[in-house]
């Protein structure tokens, strides 16, 4: 259950009948349709006061130094959703990194990049701050 998003019941009577051509005739409708089950995943997540905004270029990861490195290192196997939903202690991020390498076969980047990514995760996806 990693990608379970909120399930919203369609209660709006005007949308009860699905017109497959509507998206093609309505200007801009193609971009985001309420019928698209992935919409919730693409939407920006609410950010806390002062937290960096999600960067859509890097899978919605918080826009801070290291976001790019983290994106390219970590999305080889799974989406950023799995990262964004995690709030781990600093120690747990270190352990998770090791687990990703030892058990999942993640190829480690050069040591500097590793530091950049772990600092990024600890700064932006930590349960400690
Ligand atoms: C070599 C493939 C691979 C790479 C690269 C990779 N992961 Fe993973 N990751 C996995 C697999 C496989 C899982 C387990 C998915 C599942 O639970 O079904 C996982 C799960 C996770 C989880 C969820 C752990 C949990 O307790 O549920 C997080 C968080 C995570 N990865 C973060 C990262 C981060 C951060 C990076 C980059 C530093 C990364 N992953 C890179 C393969 C990878």
C-alpha cells in the first residue's frame, strides 16, 4: 500500500455522466481531468510554513539544494512519492540508504553526491525537524 491516495467520492451530479469527448472539446480540460486517477499524485502537496515548495521538475521533491541529485539517484527504481511520504529520523535515512544498496542493489554515487543526497533527505524529509 505505497501509493494509496485519498479516495474522493464523486458526489457532483453534473459530473455523474462521463462524456468521453468533453476533454477534447473543452479548452485546457486535457491537462487535469477529475476522471484522471493520477491527478492526486501530481498535485502539489500542502507545505508547512517555510518549507520549500515542491519542484515538479524533480517529481515534486521539496525544492532545495540536493533535490536534483536525489531525484536522479532515487527514481531509477521507484517514484518520488515513496520518498515524499517518508518522514524518518536522520539515523533511519542512513539505514535506509544502506538497505537500498545492500538489499535492493542500488548503485552508490560518488561519496560527495551521497553526502549531498543524505543531507537533503535529512533536511527536508526528516521527522526530527
Ligand atoms: C535499485 C533500486 C532502488 C533505488 C535506486 C532506490 N530504491 Fe528505494 N526502494 C527500492 C525498493 C525495491 C523498495 C521497496 C518497495 C516496496 O516496498 O515494495 C524501496 C523502498 C523505498 C522506501 C520505502 C521504505 C519503506 O519503509 O517502506 C523509501 C523511503 C525509499 N525506497 C527511498 C529511496 C531513496 C531516498 C532512494 C535514493 C537515495 C532510493 N530509495 C533509491 C529500490 C530502490
